[in-house]
C-alpha cells in the first residue's frame, strides 16, 4: 500500500466519522435524526438483546460484532460518537502540544494495557445482563456523549475530564477505561484484518507518534491490535509504505498475567450479574412517585433500563420530558416544564429510544395507554369547562349539581392536557404504579 493510498483511506474514514459525528450532535440536540445510526451503539444493543430479547437488536448486535471480528475496532473510530469527539479534539490538542515541544515530532504515547479495564467491563456488563444499567450508564461512551451534548451536568463534567485526559494521553479512555471498547478490543485480538508492519519499516517512529492509542512499538515493529482503534493515522503518515491493513494469522498465546486478569474478570462478571438482579428490585425506589413517558411500563423497568442518553428529552415534541435529577435517576415527565402536555398524536419517544427503556408503540396503542391520572381539586374549580374541551379522550364533563369538572377514571390516560389548559390550578396529576392499556 502506497503512502497516497493510505492517506486516501484515512481521509475516507475521517469523512465518514465526521458525518456520523455531526449527525449524532443533531440527533441528540433534537434538530434532525434522519438516519437511525444511533441504534448501532453497542450498549443499547446489548441491553435490548439480553433484557428484551429483541430479534432486530440481536441481528444488529451480531452485525456489529461480526464487523469487529473482521476489521477490528472500526466501531471505536468511526461509529462511536464519543470516540469521534476525542478523535477530532486531537487535531488542536496535538498542535498545542507540538508547539510546547518546540515544533518537534511528538513522542509516541505510551498507554500500556492495564488489566483493571477488564474488571470494570466485567462489572458493568455483568450488571447490565443481570437487568440493571446502573453502572454502565456512568461509563458508556454513547450515554456520556448524549448526556454532555444535551448539557446534563454529569455528562459535561465527565466529557470535560476525558477531554483533559485526551490532551495529555490521547485516547487513553478508549483503550483503558471504556467498557464497550474493552469488549471490542478482546474481539479485535482475533480479527481477520489487522494493521501490521512489513520488512520496509525503518523504525523511524512516525507511525508511533501519530497513533492515538499508543499501540505501536516501532522499535520491535509490532502493533497491539487489541488496543488499535483502526483510526488509520499510521497508514497516512508512513513514508516507506511499511504499514499494511490486511490479512494476517496471529497465534493467540495469552500470557500468565492475561489469564489471571481473565479469571478475575469472570468472577467480577458473575458478581456483576448477581448485583444486577438485586439492583432491579431495589433501584426503582427513587423513581416510584414520578410520571414516566408512555412505553416505560413502570418505575422498576425504567430505572434499570434508562441510560440517560437524553435522546428522547431533546426530541420530545412538547418538551415535557425531563432529564434525571435529584428526585429521579432517570428521564421522566414534568408537566410543569413549560406547562405543556404529552401530545396525543405523538409517539416519538418510544420510536427514538435506543435502549428499549421506552418501548416502541403504535400511535393507537400509545393513545390508549394510561401513564398518569388526573384529579380535580373541587374547591379550586370554577366550572369553566376548558379542561373538558381539551381532553382528547372525552374523559371530563361538568357535574350538573356542583358545577365543577368531573373526571371519568376509566377513560383518563393522564396525558396532562387538562392540567395544561386549566387556568386556576384546579387539576392535579398523579403517578401510577403500572402503565396499562385502557
């Protein structure tokens, strides 16, 4: 492969990543979501596969893993929005570091392979498979990206910390912290196509300096394909055409240290699974009194499935969905947010949720699902009838004897339109234990 070809391939990869990165920002910000590429994110796919047994999610997950098995960690450099953010942040970061270094070529980043990442991944995914996303939502790159882009405080702090780490250590987060990257890295160990050095290598070190993963040992002419993010920078900078991306058979000979980390990870995976089962029964206590979006089913399910990526929040038609806060660990409905209601003719949140925390429903099914219950405060009601006119289910009528509004509990779905239309504060919204179809 010539240097010119390597640059073209790198440019193509960079262009695809840029497009996906821009579209990710537009999607999370609620501006546009024309292509459902966020459904390719690894953690939501795993959650929908193991927790909901979704056939479509299982097929998509198999496709992502197959691509990784063939080509290595392409996902980390081209599909993961948080990885893309770090990748593009490196352009100004490296320029600044080069100036600090007196304009000289930057020394190769030395990351190393820290086995703790296997334990972190085992705990996170074990808990996820056990039914709870409580651990994974705080380290999953997709979730952090969505949280940061939607200006959630935790997401901003986490993303800022990772960007600071990126400035000093390039993509250390991706190679030694990210649980999704750890799993994909293990698969990449046995990938069919690998980046490798040929006999033309003169050990100049340019590829090692360009590599953001710190996975190239130019002196020994070796590349750690578990850590390699397949960003293809090395292909674009090599002037001797000494780096190829192609077929290579590598015998898998785990070291004793790897075996020990593996045994520890398996133990943690089992512990995480057990913890996940336990958390599914206890973590919902914090959200038991809140109102959930249609399709969430109940507080227990929402608390253990919601990743807090905030994609539904930013894309909500009437902006009544609120982010996790001190009162709730998950996304929830806040009818006081802009004094709005759940749009009767909208089922967007269920269709856009990548994790399945908000179940996909047809519009007809959503229109018949009770998510809350409205009650009338008789002493405050003026009998104006505005709420009755606003109700899309004809669940409100004026009581002829008292002259106040009366709500038929068998028809009310808790959409909040009556609450939003009442000028006298005479209607109160209540959460329910289980969403039901009426």
